[in-house]
C-alpha cells in the first residue's frame, strides 16, 4: 500500500509539473517502477482521484485509500491514468484525527506518503481536462467544488442520495452503517484476489468503528455490514480482533485533550451553503456540558465563525455532541446551535425540532451558555448524516 501511495503521489506531481504548475514534492521512486509510477513514465494523460468527504473521518479515509488502490490494480494495461486517494482536508489538520493516525501508524503507512486536498490541485487538473473523480462516503460535492461535478464518474456512499442522476456517473448508495462495507463489497465481488491484509485490516477497522463494535443496540449495523466483515475475517484469519480494534480506535477518536475550541470544531466538520449563508455542522466527541463550560466560549465561537472574513464566514454553527456513558454501547447525543444572528439561530432550532424524517426527539436542556441553544437528542440512532438533509432543506427554503 505505501509503495502505491508514493507512486501515485509522484505521478500526480509529474502531471502538475508538465502543466507548469510546479510542485514541491520530490520523486522517491524511479519512473520505471511498476504500478502508478510506471504509468507516469508512459505518459499519464488523466488523474483519477478518489475523494473522501470533507470531515475526513476514519471511514472516509479508509474508503479513499482502499478504493484508489483497488482501481489502480484493476486498471487495464496501457491505460495512462494515475489513481490517487485524496484526503479531503489540509495536511495540517491530520493530527486532529488521532484515530486515523493510529490506524495508519499500526499499518506502517507514513503520513508523508498521503495526498491531501491542499496538495492535489483538483481545480487546476479539471481546468486542464485531466481529472476524473470518484466520490466515497459522500455523493454530492460541497458548494466550493460544484465546478468539479462534470468530472465525477462514480459514487459510493451510505448517506441519503442528494445528487441528480447523470448518464456518465455510476452511483452506489445504500444505507449501511459504514461506507467501507460498500467499498469492501465491491472489491470482494469484482476482484477478491487483489485484496491484501493491509486493505482488509483498514476496511474491517472502519466497519467496526462506524458500526459501534457491531452492537445491534447502537442502531448502526446492518446485514450488509456483517456480511462484509465476516467475509473479510474468513479470507484473512490474521485480522486483529474486532473488539480490540474498536476499543483502541474509539478511545483515540474521543481523545480531545489539549485541543483548542477552534481545533475541536475543525476536527470533524461539514459545511452547508445556500446563497450567502454557510452553516458549519461540527461533531463533538465530548458531552456538551464539558465543551460549553469552557472559558471565553462566546468569543471563541464568534471568532471561529468570522475567521474566514465577513463574506466567507459561517452564519451559524450546529454542534452535534456524542458520548458514551460508561459501560453503555448506546450513545448519548446532544445538539447545540449558535449564531451571531438570534433570528437565524431560532429558525435553525425550529427546523430541527420540527423534523420528522427522522424525528430527532429534541428536548431543550438548561442553557449551559447564554448564547447557545442546547438540546438532548432522544433518537440515539440519528447521526449527522441524518441531520444534514434536514439543515439542507431548511437552507433551501
């Protein structure tokens, strides 16, 4: 896997350099090597990027890495295309995802071999007509990337389908617990012999974490998730025990010690935009009581919303806190809404409380901060992927 990552990274650098963009990356693998580097030496004409979602959580990262590797292995001979996984965050934000770092480190995969969004020059490649895209763990590009839509040729996702149908795009969307289950199913169906222990370990880890240790009472796991995980374990008996994997990565994911307010919000964030209004939806891995009790919270939230400037700032923040009471596999979920505009804050709260698909069963809780509206969420199985469509519908109205 690591050799593939370096080869694809080097090939991307060559494509960009030929176009005069310049690139700081240095080649570390000879152009005559096999795989993606060999494609570069033969004259790459296109870059096929496998792009995860902008939260870049464990599921999204694993899907991008595994599926790009699979596409490269199944590329027809003589095809001058480089397949590259792109992590949809800047490199500086990787340390904010300790569970991702822990898994990759356990597999001996160096962060230096990864390609991040701020290094991939996707818009430049698209302008030069050298880009094709596969989206994993999301099915619609965010507002800032809408011009890349013509480059999308495939989608694999487990969120609600939002993109309109198009003849040139193959779409696989199924409401499973983990997108890695869909990527793993595709690989097992099309070319199971190409799976190796590294890819299988990544896929199994993402499935176990997203499906909360495969516990039915958590409301995440589906039959498809179990089938793919069972088949991976059958083919690779040396996979680490699922429960041990969950405990290790779950602990890493929920470790927010030492993070500032800004870093905690950026750790797992998605942005919705309609017209001039942008709303950041941030996952918090701590009870709201702990987060909203921080000193100078109002100043920090206001600064975060305005950090990108008056024209590009966030009009509101929706905080989705998840924590696990000791000994319980069922998560406790809370929602908080903040905006410098009290009217917008009230409207967002109203939209979330009125939602019926799903009904979040929100119960207002005593304000832990005078500027934030806080709720306990009764529907513990409703995650951010269920809330995003509610907020998107509100913004469209």
